[in-house]
C-alpha cells in the first residue's frame, strides 16, 4: 500500500512522542523531562503541519499537490481545514501542558502518566481533524475523551475531583452510546461509512424517518462533547473539580474536537439533510447561549464562571450552524457560516486558554478561586490584572481584542441569511452577548475597582507568594500575544478562509 | 497628508501606552506626554481646515479586513474637523485642569492614559468612514469611559455606576453592530459616505436603522436609556466634563448626523428620532429642576440638551441639521465650562450640594463670572454662542412650521433657563441661615490657576464665538449647509420666541413654591399611574436577571446525576420522536407471536426485572440482575445460538461475582427513597426509554432494504471450509479482528498480572509522591 507519510507525519510524530514519554517516565530521571519531551513532540508535530500547509510554496514538496490529500479510501483527508485545526489542537495542547507543569509538579503525582494521557488525547484530536468516516471519527473522538476521564480525577485525594471524573465518565459513556446508536442507524440506512459516501447515498435515497433519527442521535452525541445544553450537566462540576489545567484542556481541545465532528458531519456527511440539523443546532445554540449565560451570572467562583461561560461560548460557536435553518440559504452563505465557526473556534481557543492561564496564576498566588478574593488584584499584581482584563474583555467581544472579530463573523453569518429564524437567532445572540458582557465586566471590575479583601494575608500582597512559574509565564505571553495579534490582524484568519471551500465544497 | 488624521488618532494610543509605562511619580512629564497628541490633533485640524471647509475632505484608504468590508478608511470632512478640534482643544483644557484637580497621591498618570486613549477612540469615531471601523472605536470609548467613570476606586457608588454605564452603552453598541451588519448587507458596502450617497431602502434597512438608533440613543443618553448619565456622575469631575458633556455622549448625535442626509427621508427616521429627542429634552429639563447636587443639575441638563439635538436631527432637513450641529458646538463649550466650575467648587469647598453652599459668589467672584457666562449661554442669552444657536433652531422650526416640536422645545428651553438660574444661584448665591445644615462658603480658599484657567478659557470662547458666530458658522455650514448663525437676527418672530422663553424661565424660577407644588403633583400622578421610571426599570431588569439566573441555576444544576441523565435521556427521546412523527414515520410492526417457550421466557425476564426493582438488599438485586442475563441466554438457546448463550452465561457469572466482591464494602440495603414522585418519574423515564428502544428495534427490522449480511455468511461458510458460521467468521472472515482481540486480551492479562504481583509484593504506593518513589 502506498502511504503518503508526509500527510501522516503529525500523527506519527505525536505517536512517537506518546511512546517516548511513557518510556522516559520509567527511567530514574527527574519527571519534568516527560513534560519537556511532550512539549518538544508537540512543536515537532507542528512542523509537518506547516510544511503541508505551505506545500505549494516549498521547494522540496515535489509531489503534484491539490488542495487536499486523500488517504485510506477517503477515510482520512488532509486539507486546509484539517491542518488549521491540527495546528489549533497542537498549540492548545502545548499551552495546556505548559499550564500543567507547575500545577501537576506541585503535587508531584504521576507526572509522566499525566502527560502521556494528555498527549494521547491530543493525538486523538489531531486524527479527528482528518477523519472523514464514521468509524475513524468515533475512534478518534473516544481517543480524545477516554484519557480525559482519568485526567479529570487526577487529584485523587480531593472528593470533588473524584465526583468530577465520575459524573463526566457516566454522562460521557451515555453519550457515546447515543452517538453509536445514531451512527449505526445512519450506516444501516445508507450502507456507507465515509462522509462522501453517506452524502451521495442520502442524495440518492432521499429522506427517511429512520435516517432522520440516526442523524439526530449522532449529532446529539456530539452535543455532549461541546457541552451544549441540555447535555452540559457534567460541565460545571467537572470543570470545577478537575485540576484547572485539565479544565482548560477540556474546555478548549476536547470541546473543539466535538465541534470539528459537528462541522464535518453537518457540512459533509449530512450536507443534504440541512432541514434536520439546521433546526436541531439552532435550538441547541439558543439554549446553550441562554442557559449558560444565565447561570454564569450568579457564579462567585471564577473557574465555575468560566465553565458556564464556555457553555455559552459553545452556544455562540453553534450560532452559524443555525443559518442552515433557512430554506433559501445559498452555498456562499453556508461557506460563510462554516468559516464563522472555524474562526470562532480558533479565537476561542486562544482567549479561553489565556483566561485559564490567568486563573491558574492567580489561584497559585491567592490560594482561592473566589472572585471576591480577587478584589483589588490590580493594586498588587497589575500585570496579572491587566492580562485578566485582556482575556475577559476578549471573551466579552470588545474590539480590538480577538473576541470581537469572532463575534462579528458570527453575527454576520446569521444576519446575512434572509430568514426570520436566522435573524431571531442573531437577536438571541446579541442579547446573550450583553448578559455575558455583564459577568465578564464584573470580574474585571472586581480585579480593578474593588478593595483587597481582608482575608488575603498581607504577605501574598507584597509578592511574598510564589512568583508565576516560567512555564506559566510563557503560556500567558503566548496567549496574550495571540489575542492581540488576532484582534488587530484578523486577516491572518481570514486568509485561511478557504477552509470552508475544501470541506463544504459543492454547495 | 492624506493619512495624517489616522496617524494623529494612533498617536493618542501611543501616548496612552507611554503614559502607562511611565513611573507614577512624574506628574509633570505625564501632563506633557498627554498634551502632545492633542496638540498634534489641533495642528492637524488647523492645517486641514482650509481645504475641508471648501468641501474637499481628506481621505485615505486604510485596509483592515477587505474580505468582510472592515476597514479604517479615513474621511476627514467638516464634521470630523469640528469633532476633532473640540475633542483635542477641550481635552487639552481638561488635562491641564486634571493636573491641579487630583490629589498628589492619586494616580494621575493612569487617569491621563485613559483620558488620552479615550480621546483617540473618540477622534476615531469622528474620522472613520467605515461602519465596522466606527464600531471598533465606539466600543473603545465605552471601555475607556468605563475605566474613567470607575477611576475613583474608593467610592462604591463609582463602581456600580461604571458597571451601569457600560452595560447600557454596550447593549446599544451590540445592537448597533447588528444594525451595521444589516446595513452592510443591504447597501453592499460598509463605507459610510457611499451608503449615505446612495442609501438602500426596504425592510432590512428599516430594521438596521432601528438597531443603529438603539446604539446612538444609549450612547447619547436618550430616554429611556438616559438614566445612566446621572449615575455616571460618580466619575471624577474632569472625566465628567470631558466625557459627559463635550465628547462621548455626542457620539450618538454624531452618528445620526452622519446618517441623516441619506436616511432622514426614510419612514422610520423622523417619528422615532424626533419623539425620542423631544421626550428626552423634556424629561432631562424637568428632572434637572429637582436636583440639589450641582453635578446632577448639569447631568440632567446634558440629557435635555442631547434630546434637543436629537430632536433637531430627527426633523432631518438641512437647516435642522445645521442648527443641531451648532447647538452641539455651543453645548460642548458651555457645559464643559460649567462642569469644570463645579469641579473647582467641589475641590475647594468639599461639597457640591446647593443647600450647603452659600456666599461663594462673594468669595470667588471670578469663578462666579465664568459660571454666569456659561450658564447664560446655556439659557440662550445674547450675545453668547448659546443664543445664536438656539435662535437658529427656533428660526428653523418656525420656517418649517414644526409647531409641536417648537412648543415642546420652547417649554423645555424655558425650563433650561430656570435650571441655569438655579445652578448659578445655588452655587454662588447667599442663602438665609437655616438650622438644618451648616453652610459652607465664606471660608473657602481660592482655587489655583489650573482650576480656574481652563474653564475661563472655555467660557470666554463661548462669548467670543457668540459675538463672532461667523467663525463657528463657517465650519458648521461646511458640515451641514442650510442655516446661518448670526449675532443679531433683527426684530423678528424667532427673537420674540427666544425672549419669551427666557422670560418664562425667569418667571418659573421666581415662583419656586409653585414649581415645587407642580413637581410634586406630577410625581404623584406618575406614581399613581405606575409609570416605571427608567432607573427603576434598569434595577428591575438587573434584579430580574439575577432572579431568573438563580431559578435557572436551581432548576438545571441541582447536582443530581440521576436528574441530569434523566434530562439527557428525555431529550434524546423526544427530539427524534418528534422528528419521527413529523416525518410521518412508520409505526412499529408487531412481529408474529412466538412459540410458547419464547413467551414463557419473555414473561420470566419481565418478572425477574421487576423483582430487581423491588429488591431491598443489594446482593439480592445483583443476583436477580444476573437472573435477567441468564434468561436472555435462554433466548439465545431458543434461537439456535448456543455458543452465544454460553458466552453470555460466562459474562453474567463473572459480573455477578465481581459485584459480590464490591458489595462487601457497601451497605447491605439500598438507601430508602423518601420521595415518591422522584421514583415515579424515574420509572416513567425508564419505561419511555425502554419503549423507544423496543419500537426502534422493531421498526428498523421491519424496514430492512438490503439482504441481511448473515445470509451471505451462511452462503459463504462452506467455501471457507466450515459449517459453524460463527467459527468461520472468527477464524476466516474476520481473522484479523480476532488477532487484534487476542492481542488486546493478552496485553490486558499482562497488565492485570503485573498489578496483582505488585500489590502482593509491595505496599500501597498510591499516595506516595513521585519524589519519594524516585528516592526509593
């Protein structure tokens, strides 16, 4: 079999890294080497992503290239879309790993195993970005999810961490069952596994109630991954109970993996069934935004607040899917919707990772994640307070920080469609943006305008507490530069706008 | 010099960044750094003025996101010129003032950084010719103003007010963004000047305009959103003087002025904008009469004046736009002067309460003179700029026979004269001694030159431009040709109206008892009608948001895993079921009744399953569950799959055994379920799920289209040299799968073996950190 090893290089490098971490962990050398190897592996895997992406402009790339490389009978495709997301997954995992170093090292529990699991999960995500058939998609998704069950319960001594892992596991397994049931119905009806085949079969066979149920159940299985309401129940408890770096990982990599599945399935496999998934995702988007935001309003714990905010942000990311609810939607508009979701995912990854990095840095210092305890942060840690304002303002969508651009393309994607339903979703999104603004602003207000609470010992304020670890500093700088650059030069994303054309081709 | 305006705006942001990086102590240097970009803006505006007034705007294309129509294109026309000049000139006055206003321990550097950043954003709004670029600057002013209003950290009220202001304006801002996107879709371009030159029409445009109105109204404190402005008076006074009189609140009016030439003829324009403007003008003036805090008098006065401008823009004809812009310029001058005077009083006397201040006029006559000049301009007294502009407005209203608007504006203007008097006498007058409050006044120290200099300059400008209105008129007419500002209009009807307005204002002021009575009556009537006040509505809304949030949290996040799973199951059932019914899906076909043995076995399974539920002890439940499994094995036997039955028997046995081990560590009995309804609901969910799965199984079997794969296997089995199909599948058809499974089992066995050995030979190491293990 003639295998395009260049196309598979990111996965191969990551796979080798996973094994290397496992082996190094057995050696009697300091455990942080496992983290170093993991980080090096992630950056190394990034290299082929770049060479693949810029293949046409590179000299050594001699093979006649088209926009995409199709492997294994169409099950595995490397195109711009998958490369962009591979880059996202690798970058976000690298940041999550940087966040973990200090955190996991502090308790000194099973560092090697932890990085091994995180990299396994990342490998799943990278494969998922290229998966173009039901089985590969499912296996990749479970590879993403499986290790995170263990990671969520990493603080073994903490009952909340145990509860976090157990709830996550039980609801996760239930959702996997729903997903498989749906996929089996789709396969049973169409007799096809590849997305292209399913699309052709649905076009030829026409509609059927059975197929509809299969599609709905498949997508609902993914609703769990993206924490869409009402499949979000595990999210806050798990986010709060899990170690914060794991929460960051879950809220970005794991969630994005779910969205990638939704994107490829909806726009490719179920492209002819827009009247099924359009309304379904419309409802999920509206519910997720509204419920996530409403609950976030009353949170006094910053991690829990970010947990609910990530549910709401997930709703915003779902909004462009809602454009498909209109019967008269054009191919161009669907492409724009696809582009909007990918853009939002990229920006969300950077800003959410940054927000969690700030929370970890602050929690290290203050030994508290209560927002009230963060009052007056600017008076003794102005840099941290500035970064907090930066990331939360980005989440709120204030220009010229990256988040605003995500919101702009999100609004445009539904407002551009001439349909009452699409417009209604835009209105819901606007109202929710305001509510979200309210609680993000409250956090910024607390850090900048409130008094330092008496409960914080003076020693912490004078900087006697632990300084921010170098790895964490690196993560903070990376994400901060990211939100600023993406906000001021959104062209960087707009230039990869042809992601939509390769996946949603043929609308 | 085409991109000079843009560079000047950028210079403000650079200046803000430099200020933030400076050491906190260097106040003098901070002032210089803050003044520099504004001075550059004044110079730039002066150099460009000649060409711009001749109708030749400075334009530059500054591309940002061409694919989405987003750019920072510059169009420095006369309107932008007026705003840039006002922002920069008044800004310089405010910066000088702030240097004297803030106590040495306050972080002046941070205040100036925010102020300069704000000024840059504000100029950006004025010079940008792109909808989305405008939005970006718009939001930047919101954010910087948020930080400026909350600048006085120690005041709790400042924090609440800052949040309040940002919420209101950001709501409007987001609505406006929606409007911009729609307008962009309708017009096909995001360039403002092009849109106005060939305005689109239709429903989309109307919706877009309404959304944009929301943005403009919230920013310019129009009813019913006006309430944030008085609240924002918690800001330090220099910030109020700048943001809440001269600049930020004018952004809404500016946007309306920009759009008016293209859209004033649209059906939705005049009714909405005029009504809102008139209502705001009345409400603001009316409430200004009730205040005792000097700053609040000015704040409500600002609301009222903004309503005045909005109403004029609402009428939409060129002459009205001209008048609106003239009023805007006059207002920027007199209102910032008055704010700065209040700041000086507050700074020296420590209070701004007109019931407490007394005799200040005699102590500080020069400050009083400045205040009188500005207040007279506000009331519309000749020969100040306020007179010329109000005269222009009245004349325009008379010309166009806009009687209702004229009536409302006249009444509100009379009230304006009244609160102008109230302000002057409240701040500087001598009050009769009263037993309730200790007056503050005669012992107040004179303010330093930085505190009286800037307001004196601004106040004098109002006088100079009032005497020579041509200077202002030249620029205003270039931006909105149509009207004319004159010092002396001659004896005509408009002058008569103006005189009547001022006379009425004085008369109302002279009868405070009657006014108080009327105010009381109106307040009582409004209370009786249960008309919600705007501020009450805001509180109610925030309260409501919090309460709804609590309810939603309580309902959805009760922490119970069974409830969570129940909701998920119900959702996964109802959505497909609805789709099924909606699609007119087939109903499940019941298969023919089976043999007696099958029926008996089925009944047995059901009975055992129910018994599981009734079991009180855990062990009993587990054994009964095993019984269900064994019975299913029986079903396999009946259908001729003894190997499968055997496998199931083994699995069930192992499961029960494992359970039994675990149960040794758990209480023997289940905890009682006290909540009957909860049990009923669980039973319901379980039944529905079971029913759904059964129905789905029946239906999917019933609508099979392709021949089952089993037939193929049976057919092919002899070719593979076997008769037992299962064996053939395992060893031939899917041999590779079997190999994989064997590998997995072997790996798992090795792992289990290792674990078992380890626990036997080593103590538990779960809780020993890596370091300890490394050391071991």
